[in-house]
C-alpha cells in the first residue's frame, strides 16, 4: 500500500492501508475496460469497475491487485508504469 500511495495518490487512489487492492478513479473520457485490457497486457493486474458495479452505470475506475506472487521491485515498476500512463492526455491503446 505504501508503494501504491507513492505512485498513485496524486491520481486519487483509494485503499484500506491493510488491504491488497486499490481503487483507482479514471478520467471520465477513459473507458475502464479498455484501460484494464491494456494494463493487463503489460502485466498489471487490474479489473474495470464494471465487474464490481451493482448498477448499469459504473464509475470510471480500476481495481488493482497488489498481492500475489509479484515481488516488491516488480510491483514498483508496474505502479510507476501505471502512473505514467495516467499522466498521458490519451488513454492507452487497448490490446
């Protein structure tokens, strides 16, 4: 969680400090499904907000998984990449 906040706090990341997941809001003009697909193609474990929505209007967001078998260095690299993508004017191309 410390690494996630270091790289994603400025992007509005929300999480329980003891949790294994981060909720990451996206810009309204970005499609969460396309962004999640692109990020997963680059090895970043995330899921579009639609998978967690109880209505037909999910917020533009991603749920990131910080747990699993990934090492600290790989996690830091993935978070750095994701932060860089979020700084872009256009969403990443979907894979």
